[in-house]
């Protein structure tokens, strides 16, 4: 019997994606499917899902579900579609999902994801598709393991085991105890310290999910260790340390069909590890033309593709921006987020025309062109659970410059100038001078030891950044849970 897994989360490419979670919710189910698992993905049917996907769904039916203290009745509609053997069940409720992009603010998002977590389990019962494992993602699905062992115990889906994956611990779904108590409709005894309670006033959805999940995973081995410390634990380090026996770190991969420089239709010119050196120069010129930069394939082009938040180490970038920018260097930024970073990068573009381009927008196609046309990609994060941009960069022969934290540490082996080994330029402590030093070490190789740099580019393209190994580790985890059975948990 193939292992049956239901993925439950708030976003998935190609329907809706705001960050790495959307990539993982798409790529991991496909990888599991290739390994023989039977996988379904349960998502909200947001109004902002593009029409071309809405035109391809099948109506599976509807029912009413109790939510809230006092048990108000809410509509649950189910739409279904399939992409490459993975079935997507989309939950429709206009009151919750007809506005937002898809997130709005915590006050509205808490009720939205209480409803979603409960409805996801109700839909599995309704469809009579009972998984071996419900695999939940981030705080938006963190109530699933709790509902599974309370409201749904004794129902068919109650026989499933649960895995909760932490993609980013910074976002936890914290609100007043009363707000969560009201909307979740969960019994009072859960609102004490071992489960939801944070302090006298606040409840934390992630905290409750972590307590109730049969296994907790996060997206790199280093981040799994880091979140048990004060600095990275976002206030939950003690709780995670207490539950460390069920915590595992499994590094993300990328979908190597979507991210494939050999076939990528969004690139001006496709390439492989043999043609990369020549074709990258052509792609660099095309990128410079598209962005209004001085067209010169001799420049060192440094890319940055990121949400513009303090997590991403942008304070370090700002601190040494002018020093990174000598007349041999160009910088391309693609991102949106905090206005203070958007504005600082616009400012640098203004005073360095032709040398800096700040693209303050979300643009999938431009991201592909930057991965293919830049020489190096900057990821100097303050913390990084896994990070996908450094993986995509390596696949495209773009050398990552990263801070040694979380998944960046686990996926980018530091370049060793004596042996010529490694995948990128790295620095450890969160200091701007160390970032600048890493960029300069990269430039030294690029300008003065081009043969070493070129070998690095080719080696990065050959590195296995696919999901294959990690999908197998998830399957091992599912098998472990199946063997343990409910009694052994
Ligand atoms: P996070 O999930 O913290 O945002 P990740 O590195 O895990 O960071 O994933 C980021 C994903 O979002 C990558 O696929 C990256 O290419 C994409 N991305 C980020 N910002 C943009 C943008 N402005 N335009 C296009 N793609 C972007």
C-alpha cells in the first residue's frame, strides 16, 4: 500500500505563492509522488488565485461545519484539481477567503486559519480519503494536530499521524487567549502553558501545534539546532527544547524541472554546465539591457532576490553598499517589503544610474533572468531556516555569497582558496565587514583567478539541489510513524 499523505498549508505554487513555503508545497508533493506516495494538497480557495486555475477545478460538494465557542455553523465547499498526479483540494468559503493577498493581518488571519485547519480535516472525512499522515506547514496549519487529537478523535481521520513543519519560526499566530479560544472552539484545558498559553494574556497557535504534533520537522539540520537557542528561538526555544525528541531537520530542495537552465523558457538563452561560461555572458548582457544597466559583460554582477525584511540581512548590505560598489561591479536587487529597504535601494539606484538597479516588485520572470545573468547572489541573512535562492543560484551557475546560518550553512560549502573546493563565499558572524570581505574574496577569484572561478561555477551547476534525497527522508519519517502506530506515540 502506498503511503497516503495529506499536505495542509496556506499557499502552494502555482495557485498562490508569497515565499519559500509556496515552493515547498508544490515541489515536495511531486517528489513524494515520484517515489510512489499518494499525495493530496489541501489549500484555501482564495479569490486571488488566477482565473486560469479556477477554470480547471471540479466541484466536489459542500457541507456545514461547526466552528467557534458555541458552535456556529460555517459553509465548507470543496473544489478539486490535479496536476501531474498530485490532487489539490481547495476549500471554499467566501467569508474567509475572498479578500487578502492572501494574508491580511493577524486579527483576521487567526479566524481564517482556525477555520481552514478544522475544515481541512473535515474535508478528508467528507471525501473519505483517510491519509496515514497529515503533514501540516507553519502556524497557519498548526491547529491541525490539535484538532486531530480532540474534535476529530474517534472519526476516520483521527487515525492519521501528524507532522508539523516549521518553515519560519518568526511567524507564530499569536493573539489574545480569548480570541483563539473563541474562534478555535477548542476546550479550555488546552489554554494552559503546555499547549497554547504564552503568558496571562496571549495564546500561540504554533506553540499548541508543536506540542500536539507527533513529529516536528524544520527545513535544515542547523536551523533545528538554532531554534532551541535564545537567539533564534523566537520565544519558543524552551518549548522546542522540551519537544526536541520529536524534532528533525530535513533540508529543502528545489523543483529541478521548473528551475532548469537547460530548458527554462524564461531565459534569453538556455545553457548547461558545458556552455555556461559563454552563454552566461550573453544572458548578462540581456539582463543589463532589460534593466538599463551599462551593457558590459566584463562587470561583476551581484544579484539579490528577496523579501525585503530585516531577516534577510539587508542592514549589512546597506552598511557596506558603497564599498561593494567599485567601478567593476553592478548590483541588481529584486524584492518588495519593508519601505526602509525599498527606499534605500531606490536611493542607491538614483545615485548610481547604470550601475545599480532596484526592482521593487514581485516578478517571477525577472527572477529567472537574474539567476541566469548574475555572477553571484547575495544571501547574508540574519537567520535563514533553509533558503531557496542560494539553491536556485547554484543550479544556474551563480555563485552564492551567504552568511553561515540555518540552511545556508548546510547547503553552501565555503570556498577554500587553497584546495579550490567549495560552492560559495561565506561568513559567520552577523557583521557588515565580514560580508564585505566575503564579497571581495569572491571578486578576487572572479577578476584574478578566472579559471578557479569558472570551475566553481561549473561545480555549483553540478551540485544535487533536487528534492530526491530529502523526499526520501520524509518518507522514512512517515514510515517510522506508520510503524509506531497510534499506541506508540
Ligand atoms: P522566504 O521563504 O524567506 O521568502 P526563500 O529563499 O525560502 O525565502 O524563498 C524565496 C522564494 O521566493 C524564491 O523562489 C525566490 O526566487 C522567490 N522570490 C523572492 N522575492 C521575489 C521577487 N521579488 N520576485 C520573484 N521571486 C521572488
